[in-house]
């Protein structure tokens, strides 16, 4: 894929929600930018089993859970652009919050064991 066209498409699709780091990576390390695009194509293949709405909601939830603010903002923007409702986005956030809380519970096992 032509990297310049890929960046232009990202800018068109995400506008101001495009994480600034993407343009910086494009300028300073085109190989890393290309690798990131290849990762996207692997994770979100054309004609894959999941529809675009589902992919965006998953990407949004995981981004929030991992603290990837730029990706989360970009996916919120993308979601609204493709017609995902405010309530659907909020529900994805609730799921991310619940999943993250589950990690805290799992991490607490050693502490709980010590309470016996």
C-alpha cells in the first residue's frame, strides 16, 4: 500500500481525531508506519467475520482499557461517523470498565489468600 495514500485516507476518515503520533511516525519512521498498517490489515481483514461496527466497538473498548487515548478518540470519532449511537459507544465503555475491573479482582488473589 502506498504510505502517502494510507495517511491521507486516515486523515480523511479521522480528521482531528487522528492521533498526532501517526503523522509523526509516518514522517520519522515510514517502516514503522507501514508495519502498523500491516497490523491493521491483519487484525481487520477486508471481508473478515466481523462487521465494521463491531470492529470499531471492540477497538474502542480495548483502547480505553489499555489507556490508548488517541486510539480511543479515533475510534469514537469513527464510530459516530459510521452511525454507531452514543448508547452503543457507552455500552462498549461499560464492558471495557468491567473487563478492567476483572483484572483487579484476579490480581487480588494473593491478597485474598493471605486473609485466611
